[in-house]
């Protein structure tokens, strides 16, 4: 079965750039999307089809997908961005989630 | 306003059954595929099941195949998950989520752009 890998945690200073990676075999041959989840809340889609932002998602969120790695980038990170982030792909009629990355804004 | 409201969670013994429901409003339910996704306490997201907009296509995670059944009623704007032979590892918050499955340049993309608040299933 297909697997996605993410770093468990990422720390970033306010105003700096946070990069969260998601790796999978030939991931660039699929589309990756990203969800943000804050404690006690439901997930929110922040990036879909590798790099598209849903309406209402701030422009500081961006995404890319190349080779085996998809990346979610948060530019000018704010305290409100502290959350868990999950990548997700669609493979062989299966939804696959990455294990999640906790982003801490120090 | 798009709303998805899950219900039906509760305490069930191992081996027991439970039926979850998701009532939706604020969008054309019959135009969207739907999913169930669960999250065990302190853990990440785990996809459970997918159903197409008309209900003709269903997919399941290996961990629930043969035990869970997804269904929908487009007239009632509702999504269900029938769970049988429940195990300890099925204990989780269960979310229903609206999805879009689209082919882009011959590659399929599925993403979930609206989620409910979740309903808790406790197996004990």
C-alpha cells in the first residue's frame, strides 16, 4: 500500500518561513493536498492539487510537488498557524494521509 | 453556509455495532462524493471510506473492509456508516467530509473541502 512520510515536528519563529515536507514514491505523479488541524477542531483544507488555495485561505500558504516530495510552505508564519498539518494523496482508489507534522511557532 | 453534522457515536462493546449519520446542508449533496475519516485519540487522520455522488461506487480502507458499510440518501441529504464487529482499534472521532474527485491531465485528484465536527465512538 502507498505510504506518505512527514517529519513529526517543525519549529519556526514568527514572521519566518515554515516548510513542511511530505514524501512518497513518485509523489509528483499524483496530486497532493494539505490540511490544517488545530487541537479540538476539524481539519481544514489549505492546499489542493499540489498548489491551489481554497477561497479564504491566506496567501502565505503555498504548495509544490516535485519528484518524491510535496512541500507546504507558510511564509511569514503567524502564531495562529500553530497546528498539525497533514498531507494527503489519492492512490489506487484509496485516500492516503501522511502521519502529520506539528508546527510550533516559537 | 455549508454544514455537515455527524451523529450516532457512543459507547459500544467489542464486537458490537453502531450506525453513524451525517446530515448535510448548504450545498447540493447529490453533486458531491463523500468520505468518512477517523482520528484515534492523540493520533493522526485515517481515511475509512468513500462513496461517489450517486452512491454507485464505494471504497474502503483495508482495516474496515467487510465490517463497515457506507451509504447515502440523496433525497434526505444524509450519509451513513454502518459499523459492525467493532474492535478496540476502531475507537476514534469519526468525521464526515465532502470531497471532490476529478481527473486533471489524466491524473486523479481527490481532496476534502468541508468537514463535520466529528462524533466519538468508544469501544470498551
